[in-house]
């Protein structure tokens, strides 16, 4: 999940930051896990291992979520399908460590945030593992803890992912993020 803010002044508190949330949308924040160790070793951080993120085709105002938006979190399930199979449906409002106002205030601690700033929630997951996951790396770590080794492979060329959130009537709120893993064209 991600929010889009209005202008947020440096040093804003979470209470102020909450009033600056203008839109919400879905985000697929991809990591190229095989590149991370070398990148960290170079001291540049996650520069090459974090390609562009993908966003839902629609962003909505908070009031569109009705009682599912409490000003801090979205209390609905994120449905992820990997290669057409349900991968997870964790509730985005449960177990979210930091609320959006807290995340915004933290980002604005040392700088102004201009209107249009996008703040992501991080991986949506629940302590209740029966809800599945929205992160392959997380699922693999849980498999290692349970079985001593991962059984879920990382995505490969040809794999697909679909991410969406539905309202109480089963209608997609933001539209779906539909992606396929493809080789780069040279």
C-alpha cells in the first residue's frame, strides 16, 4: 500500500502528517535479491537491486475506503496471485508496525515533503501465517524456519503476479497490478 501526500513541512508530527494524506494506491516494490549482496558490499546500498516500482492504475481519496480507512491504515486484504494461484491475502491494517502518519512524519524529520510524495507501507504481512504472504522472500524465510529450506522459488522469466484489493462487494478498488517477468531487450 502507498499514500500520496500534500506538502508536508519538515518536523511535522504524525498528527499533522495524517491530515496531509491525499490519495492511496497499491505498489509492487520489487527487489532483485541476487544483486543485493554485491550492492551492499560496494557501499552504495540498494541502488541496482531496486528497479522501478509499479503502481495500481487508480489512486483513490481516503473517503473512498469508508470505514476501512482509519486515518492511519487500510483495513482490507491485499490479494496476491502468483502464476494464477493465490499466494496470499493478508490484511493490510493488521500487524502494520508503523502507521502512515508515523512513516510520513519520519520521512519529514529532516526535509520538507512536496505534494505528490509517495510513501509505501512496506511488505504487507500478518502474524497469522494462514493468510499467506505478499513477499516471496518472506515466505522463503518462513519455510526455512519451518522446514530448514525454502520450497518457494524466486520468480523467473514467464512468471506472473497480480496484486489487488477489493471492497466489501468484491470490486477492485485500485484496479490490479498485473506483471510478468520478462528478459530485457538489448
